[in-house]
C-alpha cells in the first residue's frame, strides 16, 4: 500500500532542493563565472542562454512544489492550517513571488527589459542581475528555513 503523504513529501523535498539549488547555482556560480570569463558586451547573452534552460526547469520545480504541497495538505486534511499557521503562510508568501516571476514577469516583461538594458549598460545589467539573484536566494533560503523549522515544531506564530 502506498503512503500518499510520504510520496508527496518526497516530491516536495525534491522540488525544493532542485529549485533552491538552482537559484544558489545561478547566484553564486553562474553569474560570477560569466563575469570573469566574458567581456561585458557578451555577458548578458551568455547568461540568457544558460538561464533560459534553467528557467524552464525552475518552472517545473515551482509547480511540483505547489502540487506536492497541496497534495500534502489534502492528504492530511490540513487546508485549515493555512489560515492559522504562520510558517505555512510565510512559505507561501515566499513561494508566490517566484510563481509571479517565473510565469508572468520574466516571460512578459523582465526578459525584454533586461535585454534592452544590457545593450545600453552591459556591466551594470549584470551587477543588477547579481543583486536581484542574491535577494531571490535570500528569500528562498528564508522560506526554506522557516518551512523546515516550522514543520518540525520549532516555532508557533
């Protein structure tokens, strides 16, 4: 007999590891490596080539995190907990900007804006990308820590 909750939790952990690992890689490895290896006028194009493949994977992991989280709430009759559990609300609040970024802002606005900006100011655009990714990584890690501590009874708020 399959334990639905255990399967959902395993998929949730996998999705979060891949998502957070990807954001960490882009922030701490990819962007700095591009900055060291390519002249300023080629950096954004190189970033865009690599990030485009990561973006597709990130969308998959973010959706899997949503589906598996919903599955766990359903399997545990925990939907009401969303209204009165602070750490679940914090995790959701940190997850929502990624959903918005990956499915709305990036494909419809940010991609074109950064491409135009990189043509005018390639080095400044890469510095901006680095700062944005550091912020995204901090948000992601904060949500991850809140989720792990909260899920294991570490705090109640």
